[in-house]
């Protein structure tokens, strides 16, 4: 039956004709056979068969033997009753199903055979709690880009070297408890813990700490239930943002003041605007004296020797490209999971790309649409999309020259030795990326354009051959070189590649380069500028292209925005560009009651989520929803150059979806005019809307615009409400606490 001509069916029906087969299998197969094998030449054979009694077994036998002539004649036989016809069609369906299973199984088996035997992904075993009599320390982390996780692992690694009679366990907060109810039961058992907590956006927890933070701040029972716990908290934030280290501050306060835990070291306040590594190092030095008292016995006379962190390194296996599959293994899990996230993104084609600025503009802003039809990926209005992109070709080629290896070098990374033992510092190593060529690894996985951390400088020093370069690198990474590092590396925006070019004798092997020198290339997040009510199969992105000159004269091009600007869309070519994407949920949502007034403030690409809001309101209006008053404060430089989505915004006004559009043009008049100035002009109207229960939304730059808008809102509340400064601030905070003042800032 393998000779049965099934391939044309596959060609005609992408899903193997499954729906048709389920509904009318006999029509499907007899129709197919009539087209494939005309009946006219077989009439004589048919007449002979008509004189015979047709049995079920005869039909099945014809199918299995591949006697198509007999089968066709039998199908047309007047003796064929309904029962036999049912058996016939069922038998054919079973045969086809077996064939499909065989083909798929064989195909998947062939793919497995092309992978080298050493490239085995090991499933981590669940660690069991063993009471070995040692004191236990748990180190939690909430991270967005990996820095908090790195600090947590660094603390644990050094602590292991200092305190042999204690065990240290590093835990992702999201993995700590499967259900929220487990948090309390597990935390009750902890006696000594450290929390590394990053804050991002508008004072929000990181993705992996969001569930814990919500439970800890909103649902946890109050009371002195953590009196047995001694703890320390180190926060990671940026002082340029209004809610600097908010998450760490809140957790520290609740632990000490409400849950009864004992703080053993002051709250650490890491500031990424300067050198967060120095902040971590200074805080860490406060930790050791406290741990000495808690983890050392009276008879423990061990002498503390200076600790030198090991340079992390993967074990590298270089493969012969002719012996392994060189297929594109990037995002091999894409579209293979029921739930998409940063670890399991969804492959999405670029359906539409267009420039939003006028050709006369000296800047660029891109409208991009990702096609998510048939992927199962869903989003809601106001959510964010994470986009993984690739380094520019010229960036990758520069890195290849500095590393000094062939771009076609095909290799794999491992966290164990050839004997299966963990490599040094395995706990601090990120999960290896899939086996690939050096060019692919540099293109997709290495962050090459950000300034290197001090730990990266030490890794370069360990593999530099020129003594003067070794000395210089170590000095920049030392406490004594703090100011010079801040000026020469950070303030000058020197990239990793530029630093490596200054120290040409530093040639780290691949295992060191990807473990200790180049961080992983992180996804870029964008506010989704569409509504699923209007675009259920598309995710729209509004992206300002980053193109600027650094203090030392290098032209810096944003990795993702530059990719978007040059992306080939499906409108332009079937061979379009694509990217792995995923959706991150947001609390930046419209009021559940559509009649509630809303105030939106978003200059430039801060317009993005509000375009989604307006699409949502348009769709709701179409089905008869009552819309409340809405006013949108938008800002750009010049109406003839960068007034993005102007026609759409005017249409929303004309259709009543948007009550009023107020635009500030900062480069048209003799003085610069911004959205906060327009807000002051409409202070009375804004106060009236707020008094009516309006929600206020702000989207855009956190360091400048969002701060100015916040101050302006405070002033309007104080003046229009005849309140004192403290009363006005209290009212604004109440708007935030009740979810009526929401910000989507970066």
C-alpha cells in the first residue's frame, strides 16, 4: 500500500485534507481517484466486476494490494451498499493515517540522526532538600537583563569559598513557588536569605519577580510571621528614574516592619546610571562581617584569604561542519510551546514596514507589523512586545577580526567537563545557546555594543599577552581605577568592541568570551501600537530609529531599530524578514467602564499605546459602547516632518473616538513648546475631568518628559484644587495607588 498515490493529496490539501476526510471521506477519495484514474479505459473490467458479489474483504484487499483498477470499479458498483462503503472509506482513512504517521516519524527520525552525539541537552534534575547539618542560605533574585542574577550568583560563589560549613542556594523568585500559597509556607522555613531585586519602568518588578511581588505586597497576610528570618536586600535601579529602586525598598520595608524579619545589612542601592558593580562590591563588604558572626563557629579558626572570582568559562567543543547539521537552529523551540515567553519566543514574519517621518526629516521612525496569524500568540491593548534581533553585519565582522577565528567555526558550549562534572562556576553560567557557527553566535547572542562591565575587563586581562595591557585592564577594573573607568568607559560610551580594539593582545578563547566578556543580547521591548479588536493577527510597533554620535565620535546605530528600518516586509517580498517575538503583559489598560473620561499624554513614539487605545475605542463604538470624554496631548518637532499618524488621529477625532487632540510643536515657534505647556493651558479642563473620575495615562521618556509631566500634574492639582503642596502630592499618589494615574515609561 506504500504505492498508493497519496502525494497529490498532500499537495492539494495543506492539512492532508483532514477536515474534508472527517466530513465526507467517500466523496473525497472517489473524487480524487476519478480525477487521477479516468474510468473510460476501465469500463470492460468494470462490467466484469459488476457481475460479481462485492465483499468488504475484497475491497480491503484491493486497497492493500494497490489494485486501483478493481477499487475504482468496485466503488462504482451498484452492489456496493452503505455498510460496505463505510468500511471502504474507513479503511482508506486508516491507511492514509498510517502513512502520514510513518512519514512524519521518519522525517523526525532523520532530523535527530544529523545531530552529533555530543550535542545532548540534559534535563536538570530536581534538587532534593537534604538535612546535612549545615546552615542554609538562600539567595533570591528578580532580574530583567541578567544583572541581578549575576550578582546573586557572584555572592553565592564567594560565600561558598568563605564558609565551608554552610550551603548556598540561588533561586529564581518565579521558580520558588509553583502556586502563590506556597510562598508563605516556604519562606517560613528560611532562616537566612538575601534578595537581589531589580526595578524597571515606572517602579515595576521584573517579569520573574512580578508574581512574588504582587503576592508579597497585596495578598500576603500581615503579622510577625518571619521572626526567624535574617535577611539582606540589594536593589538594582537607575537614579534618573523617579521610582529609584522602588521594588527593593518596598520588600525591605515589609520584611522588617510588617513581617518581623531581622535586617542584618543596610539596604543596598545599586545605581546603573553610574557603576552598579562598585555599588554591589561596597554593599558586599558589609555582608561578610555579619555572615562571619552567623556562619562561623567559635572553634572555626579559618583564616579568610582574599577571594579572587574565577573567570567563568564554558567548555567548548568544535565540530566538523561536514559531520553535523548546519541547519538554522536559532529559536528551535519557536512555535513549539503553548505559552510564549522570553525563553520560548514565537517566530513572526514582518508583514508591513513603512517610514512615518517625512523625507525632509533628519530622523526616522518606523511602523512595523508582525504577522501572528496561526501562531497562537495573543496580546491585549496596552501590552508590550519583546523582539529579539541581530547585530549588524559590520559589527559582527569587526568582532570576528578581534577574536581572530574563522567565522565558519562550528562549535557548542557546555557547562560540564568531558567526564560529566560541572565546570568551575557552573552555577553562574547562563544556559548555553544552541550549537552554531561563530558568525551566528556573534550575530544573535552577543551584546557587542554596550560598555563592558569590570568583570569583562578582568576576563580580558586574564587572556592578554602584553604586560602593559594586563596592568591597564586590571587598573580600570579596580577600586583605584573607579573614576577613570567611569570616564573612559561609561561616560565615553565605549563599546565592548572599542575596548577590545584598545587591547589587541587580549584574545579570550570562545568559552571565556561568551561566558565572561560578552553578555547575552537582550530582547528590546516596545509598547504595542495596535488593538486586537482591530488587528487580531498583527502586532504593530512604532519605533524611533537610534542613530547618534558617541562622545568619542563613533556612529552608534540601535541594534533593533536599525534592523526594523532595513527589514524586508511580506508586502515587498515573499522572502521577508522575521524575528522571534513574545508578549509581555502590562497594567497599562483602559478603564473597564468605557464611559469613564481618559487623559492621554505621549509625545513622539509615546503615542504608540494610545494608538492601540483609540483603535480599541473605535471598535467598541462600532458595537454601540458609550465612550467617555477623551483628550490626547501629543508632541513632535514639526507638523511637516514628524507628525506621525496624523491622518489616523484626525479620523479618530472626526468619528468621535477622540474628543480632542492637542498638539505641541517644539520647533515651529520662537520658543520650544512641549506637552506639559499645553497641559497648563488646559489646566481647568483637566481638573474638571479628574474631578469626574478621569484616568490619566503618560507614555514616553522617563528621565525627562515623564518627570516634567508629573510636576505639571502636581501643579495643576495644587492650583485648581486650592490645595497645599503636600495635599496635592497626596492626591497624585492616591491617583497612582488606585490605578487612575498610569505610566508606560522607559
